[in-house]
């Protein structure tokens, strides 16, 4: 379907971006909107450079020039350019719906193809590494905030934002469960909003650890909303960046006084051998898959779809998958 140029209504690129982000904000999380703002900011910058002050003037040739400009100025990896141009395609499809650009302009956006291997992010904490870290923390830092943060992330596989949102009252020691609650009006949000709310069963061991942490280690503090966060400092709720630093700290071999290639010590923001919080989530999901936990159970527990598990989180080797299939066949 094409749009007659006379049917278009003039609109400045920056105004269109604002309307687009307002539209996104009504449906998606703050993090998602932030990503779309970041990616479209480059497009708005390019429009300024090219003196394009009316979205109506954009053509397929314009979009090709932008793609080349973004690739050259950003020196982007293929996967990053893929993500950025995919966002521009969505932006232009929306712009077509409000008669800001030709309705079929989005179809002319050239999105670089990436292989499945390029699309996946492979950093994953292995079960063996997680066990080593937990053993060390249990021996030398039992019930510390570092121990509690790492143990919660590994056992539950929850996202960092989920851990950041927890209050003391969300931990039910007797029931051996943690409750994840979306509270945007009180300062914390879950990635998938209310759809991310769920109870998560925990082991007796983790319940006991969290009980000891709350009673003996947790800094007694409230946040700006008067809530009692689970993970605190003297300033209140620990920020996601602070939680991330704890993860970098405890996953670095030098934290356990082990050899650490290319590392100048744990005072660095991130040791080269340390992993991100998402690598813990990816490892936790892979561990559950390896233990033959049904995909549906993992999806409900960790708030992730089967397709996303298959595409981004299943890091089992082909040999492990083969042996698991063989186990099922032996029972037929």
C-alpha cells in the first residue's frame, strides 16, 4: 500500500520521535522505551545534519544514506546495526500509520542479516563456576549481601531488575518462596510489568540464607517510598548498578584468590574474567534445562517464553542434548 504525497501531514522528526516514544511508553517497560529512544536519537541527529525538518521528505534513498552514515560513524558490529535498523523500521512503520511518511517506507529499510550465532550472546556462567562461587561465599562470606545477591540470582534465574525490586516482605521463609511484584507507583518495576509478577519457590538452603542475611547483615534502611528493600546500603535500596558491581566482584577468580589472566585486581570496575548478571540468568536457565526441568516450568518460573529460551538461553552442548534425548528413548 502506498500513500499519495498530498495525503501526508508535515511533522518535524523530533516531534515524531516524541509521539512515537509516548506510544511505546503506553505499552512497554521504561527500559524498552529507553532503548528505542537511544536508537532513534541517532536518526534524529542525522536528520539535523541533513537539514531534514519534515518527515514527509524521507524516501528509501534517504534511509539508505542514514544506514551508511550510522555504520560509518558508529563503527558498529553487525548485530548492533541490525538492532538499530530494526528499530528504525518499526519507527517508520508507526510514522506511516499517522501519515508522517509514505505507508510503505518502512519496507525499504535494509536490515543487515545476522546468523543465529551472531544473534545470540554467549556469555554464560557454568554450573561448575556457580558452585565454586557459592562454596566460597558460604565458607568465607556467609549471609553477606554479596552472598545473598548471588544466591538469589543463581537459584531463581531472575533478572537483575527483579532482584532490585525485592522487599523484605517479599521473602516468605516459612513457605520457602519469593514474591515478585510490579510496583511502578512505588519506585520499582518488573521488565514485563504486571505479567512478570509471580511467586518463585526457593530451596530450604536459600530460605535459611536469606533469613540469616536479614537478621544479621542487612542494613536497616528504607527507600524513598518508605519500603523496606531486601538489598540495602545506608542510603536505602541498592541500585541496579550496585548489584551489578557485586556480581562482577564475586564472579572474578581474583575474588577467590585464584589466578586471573589480564586482571590488575578486584579494584577494577570489572575484571576481565567476571561475568554479567545476565550471564548468571542464562547459566541458571541452562542448568535447569540440563537437569530436565520442563521448559514450561522454567518459563513460568523465570518469566520467559519457550522461543526466547531456545534462541537466547539454552547453552547446552549438543552432546548434553543427545544424552538427554537418549535417556528419554531408553524409557520408551
